[in-house]
């Protein structure tokens, strides 16, 4: 029985790569799977795929018209997954995020670890099953880890992530430090993107305290350059809040060179944001020095504040 393997909506490099890596592993073990995506690759991921001459996965909106069962990587929350998730059976999950808004009617294989990247976990699964990682796939996987950990600058980085990148770099024959910086910078080429593309590119929804909270992150090497478009960004965010029913939208603009974030907040309740980060919003904005991780430094304090 064929199954589809995919990461979350608005896929980042790990969501795309983890699907490819886990699908390859499962097929080596006798399964019949295909890696797909729930959105087009972003600029950084395109750089990665081009560098290793790997085709982008096809994009799907629904799964039940093709298969009866699916495997999830790099996510578990239903609102981040395929639109008709409730109509298919989830047989596997490999993830490194919190577990929330997720339940199944049948038992499943679920592998989660508090590491910086799903691809770090997947290498362990390759080893457990004595399957070799091809050189091209090793390059893709180390790219995903560099992306999720911001070349080990993110507080989500673990020793496992660092060791995994070094191991994969030997297989792929890549200078991961030089390549990693080029890759991250490729993802900060924002000039050609519309405000809507920036607002949607790396956005995830969370249910907190009965509210729908949308959090988007833009990586850049110049925060002020992004905020030259602030009025237009505000307009797009307000329109999305109204159209999609988001109560609160947080736009994180993160400088990947110095690991600082400027936050733009649109919607309510804003006092929860002030409480979460112990800041006073000025014109709906706040500086968050040293904050680079949505998963570890933004979502948990927001949940606690709610």
C-alpha cells in the first residue's frame, strides 16, 4: 500500500529534506512511499536542492484522493498538516517539536526527540536499520540541520546535531561551515518577494488559550531593510488575520549574523506578548536580543503567558 510522506505547510528546508530522507529509508526497508510537500520550497531550500541537483518534491493540497495512509515528518499538529489529515491514517511520525492537537484512532510508530532538527533523528534511524546514507542525501540532511540550527547558533542546537552534521559532511564531502553560511545567506534574499510572500513564507499556527496565534519568521542580514516595508507588512498581516481568523500575529524578523529579533505584533491580546517576553510594545514592536528560535524561545513563553 502506497503512502505519502510530508512535512508541514509552508515548508522549510527540514520539512522538505526530512520527507525525502524518511521516504528513502522506508523504501529501503520495503515500504512503498513517495515524498511530497505541502507548499513550494523557499529560497534557501531551492539553493539546497540546486546545489545537490535534487528535484523539488511535487506539492499536494490533499492526500485522501491518492492514499489511505501517510507519514508525517517535522510536525504533528493538525493545523500545520495536510487539509484532509482526518481522512487518512497516520502510520508514522518523526518530529522534534512539541506534541499538540494530535491524536489517532490506531497505534502508530512515533519517534520524537528534543533535538534541533528532524534530520538528526532520521540519521539515527538509518543507523538503527543499518542503511547507508547516499552522498547526495547526506548533503541534503546536513543542509536541513544547518537551516534549523542557524549553523549551530540557535539554542535548539544539541551535541547530537553538531555531531550529525560533521558525520554527514564527511559522506557528502562538504565544507559545512563555508557551505552553511552561503546557504543561510541565500535564504535572506528578500528583495524580490512581495509582502504577502514574506508574511506567509515561514508561518505556523498555534492554538493557545482558546486563541489562534500565527507566528512567522523572516531571516535576514539587515532588520532595518525589512522594516522599510513595515506599513505594507502590517496591511497584509491585518488582512490575513481577518480572512483566516487569526487572533494574534507575531512577525519575527531575525538577524542571522548577530542572533537578534525585532518583533511586530498585529492583533490581540497584545498584553500577553508583553507578559511573555517581559517587554513593553512600542508601536506594536519590541526588540528581542538573542532570540532566534520560534520553537524554544517564542512559543513556550507565549503558552505560559496565555
